[in-house]
């Protein structure tokens, strides 16, 4: 017998209904969050940033550079907070501020010289207390200003751009920004590149040559800009490349590359190239002279192999030794060394090393940090020190010792022969 309660249950199941379990009681969330929870994490629950500027922006009208410069004084950026202050400036005012600042100039941020007097390789950050009068802070503001400009602003800023690209290294960002702004006008770009080249911005200017058309590249050749030869070709500009071999204002690697590019596919010397190479053997650049000698020897003219000169003046001997060293660096192992013609039966070779931690004067020269060793080397066993700064030190040296940043190379000649070679390691530059 089906009871009434069971009948109701069966009816509900048959009709798609379902019985329900006893309701689960869910506790109410606490009205007060846990004091140690994530809502109190200072990185997630930061208070709004405090305003640094009390300026009524609605009343600001910038009708001239003078108005904008007055607003700059109100903004009063410092090295510590200039970015935060400029973040509060309405977008509509930023363009006028940028133009006024760039027109006013004073962006040459000269970092402190090192103890050796060298220019630092990177720009100096502004001090925290730097004000609007500080060139290093103004440089940062100038970089910000370029971000507010369009290329249509370039014509009105030509004089500003000329001054900026005249800034010497280590400045490069402002120069690059000035060139980028002028990019729509190739005549202006080339004018700016020429100014930057004279200011010493060699790497930046060389890298920009690929964006120039051939007429401007040929103008760049007249300014002795090495990068122009990376874009031009000897096939279409043979006379230009022949002239490059003789151009003492070009880097040696550019002149050597011009020699290689002028070689014919069958590796024969054309008469005009042979004439240029013979002239280049007398170059003031020993690297260039050595490369010319090597090509002439390779093409059946052994008389051009470097040898000791008849002259006995130190400058001539050092230059000839430099040519021989550069030539030897590219020789095959089975070729005779040109250095042998500079050597007596035995060479006195002196090596002086620097050890900042040594406190015992072993060689008796009065300086415990310098360690001197001397040996006599048979001529057949003599090799020049395998140091990357030897050739650069010799390249423009007229009198011993020849200096690099890390070494001093001393050469003593007797009757035209190299009788003594001293390689002295320099101490690191120290403050007095």
C-alpha cells in the first residue's frame, strides 16, 4: 500500500522533479577583513600619489616661448622628481613647453673628467638637487621634449638642431633625436650629419649613410666620411675608390677595403689600381702601406716587401718598423719575416710588468710594484709582442717611447738596427 507521502514522492520524480536535501547554512562573511590579509598589502593598496604641482591648469595660456618658459619655472623640475612633475602637465601644454625648452638650449652635460683627464664614456645623470639651470637636467628635459614633437616641427627648429648635432661624444642620444626629427628633409639631414661628423660623432654618422641617396653619398666622400664607402660600390664609382686609397683622412680599414673592392674578379691588378697601390706604399699610415705592399708582392712584385730603410732618423725607422709589423701580421707562416732586416745578431728585450699588490722590490729599481725582466734573444727567434695596442701605438709615433693606454713601447736603434725593445706596462690611472 502506497502511503500519501510516498505517492507524492513518486509523482515528483516521474514529473522531473527532485527531492531536496536539508538546506546548508552558509555563514555570513566577516564585515571586517583580516588585518593581515592581502587588502592591506602596501604594494596592492597604495594611496593615490601626492600632487606636486599647485597650478590652475585651466588658467594657463601659452601664447609664446616666454609664456612657456614662465610655466617651466612654475613646474620647477629637479633631478629627483622631474618625471613625476611632468606627468601632471596636461597633454595640450606639452608641445609648447617642448619647443620653448629646445629654443632656450644649454644641454651640454659635461661629466667630470677621470683622474687621467679622459672624457667619460657615458653621460652623467643629473644630481637629485639639480634645477632647471643645470645642463644635465636640461638634457633629460630635452630628451622628453623630442617625444612631444612631430617631424613637421623640424623647419622651425633648424637652428636648434644644428646646435644639438654639434655636441661632441659621449653625447649621442640628443644627436640621434635631432637627426630623427629632420628625417623628412634629406638636405637638412645631410647638413646635420656633416656638422656631427666634424664634432666627432663618427659612429653615428657612419651608421646613417645607408639612408642617403647617391648624390649626398658623393658629398660625404668629399668630407672623408668612411661610412659612405660601405654604401657606394667600386663598380659604379671606380674613381672614388681609387681616390680613397690615397686619402690620408680616411681610416686605414676603409682604404684597405677600397683596395680589395677594386681588385678584378680574376685577381689581376689593373694599371690604375697598381699605380694607386705603389703610391700607397709611402702612406703615413703604416697599416695602409703594409696592405699595399702585400697586394703588390702577391701580384708578382717582391721588391715591395717591407725592409729596413737606409735612413737612420728615429721617426723613419719607427714608421718602417710599423709597416713591417703590420705586414707580418697578414703573412703566411712560410714567408720570411721582414722584421729580420731590422735586427742585429741579438736583441735585448726588456719587459716591465705592474703588480699593485707586490710590496717587495725584487729588481732593485726602487718601485716594488714594477717587475723588470731582461733577456737576449737570437735574431731568428725574435717576435714582436702579440699585443693589440702595439700597432696603434706605432701608427702615429715619431719618437720613442710609443704610447698606448696600457703600454709604453721603447725602441733603441744603433746604426739603423733595433738593438733594444722595452715593453712597459703602465700602472692604472690613480687619483693624486
